[in-house]
C-alpha cells in the first residue's frame, strides 16, 4: 500500500484550462492579424534596386541595363536611382518559369 501525502493532486478541468488560455489565444490572434496586415502593406511598396538584382539573380550591370532598354525589365527612375517593383519582378519570374 502506498502512502498518500496530506495534499492531493488536483487536476484542472477543461473549463479552467480554457479560462487560462483564452487571454493568450486572443493575444496571439491579435499578433497574427497585425503581422498579416504589416506584411501585405510592406509587400505592396517593396522595390528592388540594381544591387538587389545583382545579388539575388546574379545579373551584371550590363544585363540590367540591356533588360531595361529592351523593355524586359520594368522600372521607375527616381533621380539617378532605378527601382524595380518586387511584384512585377515576381510576375515576370512566374511568366517565364519552365516546368520540366
């Protein structure tokens, strides 16, 4: 026979667990919606620069210039800075993807 201590172990009920977790779940839902909203806003106005295209895609300066001049690479010019909208670049990549 085993000896029991004077204090019995109490197992929480499902309702007690729900009560304790509810505020945490609400905070997580709020964080999730905040992150989703900030991601959608930042992806709308995201631009690449020449240096980004070089690093990400291994393009040379001459290739970038050639793609701009031939209309293959849409761009916005701000002073002497060339900007390439991320959405448009992603679209070009999807259009030119090859499925083997």
